[in-house]
C-alpha cells in the first residue's frame, strides 16, 4: 500500500514501474565512493520495483556486498533491458508480495 503514491510519479513520468530503486541522496553520495559503476544506475528512470529487489537485494544495506550486488543487478537490468524482462520482474514482484518474502518492506 505504501508504494501506491509512487504510481503517481509513474503517471507524471518521473519514475518507471521497473528500474533501479532510488536511494536517498546522502546514501548515493556514500555508495558512489564505495561501489564501482554506481552512477550507471542513474542513466535510467528509477523504478518502483527492479531486478535487484526480486533478487533479494532490497531493504536495509547491512554490509558492502548488499549494495554491490544490488548495483550489479541494476546494471545487468540496464544493459539487458527487454519488455519480457520487465514482465518477468513485475510477475516476480507480485508473487513476492503474496509469499511474504523476507526483507519485503
């Protein structure tokens, strides 16, 4: 339910349904120092859901490998985008909601 306001941003053209999840600006400044190619994830519109999220890399960053894996999957998504990949991510997102996936908050 808390993601519903973000659909307004999709309708306004500021976000996409699928794409890298946005981070707070302060975190982005920190991550770009620690993670190679971090800024590549900013060449596309941010999304409500993404490959990293359905791959289990969502929520709080507890260790460096969490953000590195999230960025790795975000870049993979950008470099391999297709309509069918978006459909697959959307379906997996819906399934994760109903499964009560860990870290899905």
